C-alpha cells in the first residue's frame, strides 16, 4: 500500500478519493423493536415520576389544606353544639343525642330516662343582683351537675335557666335517684353574691312507644309539678296514658 500510495501523510490518500466500501444491512423490524422497547421504558419511567409527584402533592394537600380544614370543621361543629356560657351541650346537640339514645334503646331493648331541671327563682336573682350574677349561677349549676353524672349520660342547657340530663340504661327509680343526687349537689353550691342555689326536677322514663317530644313534655310537666309543690324537689311522671290529667294543673306555676 505504501508503494501504491507514497507520501509522508498516511497512505497518501487524496481528498475525495474512494478506496473501498463496506455495506452492512439490518432488518427494519429489529430497529423498530428496539425503538418500541426504549419508548416503553421511557413511558414507565415517566409514569413513575408522575406517580411520585402525585403522591407528594397529595401529602402536601392533605397536610396543608385538608387536615386544617377538617380540624376547622370539627371545631365549628363543636361550637355549634356547645352552649357558650356553660360549655354544656346546647338544644341542637341535645336533640341529636336524644334521637341517638332512642335508636339505641329501641334496638337493645334498654330503658331510657331523662330529668329536666330548672334553677329556682332565677329571674329574681337577675333582677336583684344583675345578669352577671345570673350567669355565675348558671355556670355553678352546670359544673355541679356535671360532677354527679356518669360518662354515658349527657347534660345540656336547653333554655335560659333550664337543663336536661339524658340518662341511658336507667329506669324511673334510677333516674329519680340521679335527680335527687343532682338536687343535693346543686343545693350545696354557692354562686357568688346571689348565695345558695336550688333547683326543681322533673323525671320521665321512655315508655317504649312514644316519641321524643312526648317524653320531654312529660318530664317538663313533672318539673312544673315540682315548682308548684314548693320547688327544690324531684317529681316523676307516672307514664304516658297512666293518669291522663296527672301532668296538668301546675303548668302555670311560676318558676
């Protein structure tokens, strides 16, 4: 080759001169398969990246937005169900708890009672000592009553000076004992300038057939009888239909 192409640079090949050629052929489907495989790997990798990004976004969204929003909603629900002055359940929450208690008592064939109680001479306290003294009395009574109830019981403020204790798995006799304990607890409470506190109680047991409104009405009628009989006492309802006029006649008694 050196003899054919003398010179100092390489074999002395000249620019543009063809010395030889080699032709290599490959089936097109091999290239297509390789391209498809490479594209498939790319798609898998891309899907993995998107999955990781989506998971990260979900975690961030949950921690930054959803969890705080859920906590805020629960806090709003608690506020909506809580009496601001006493911290007890309000009427809205009591109605829901009573409906749930009815369902449980009906399903499990268990007794259910409640006692409604009302602070005696509350208007007089507000008139003589002011509304701040009245508020102090409400808070003192709610604290005292809470201390006498079980964990399964529910205590609510359903009116100005009116409270109700929901007593699952409790019959009339048991509810009367609970009410008497609450009466003594309230009576031993001192509420600032207004002095000692008393309350009157009405007790009723669900008869297994009546609705919630009827049960509450019977307990409230028993409460009025306690007011009419001199206050600071417990009265029980005889039961729906047992004595048709037993819960009447005292409903105009002052509280």
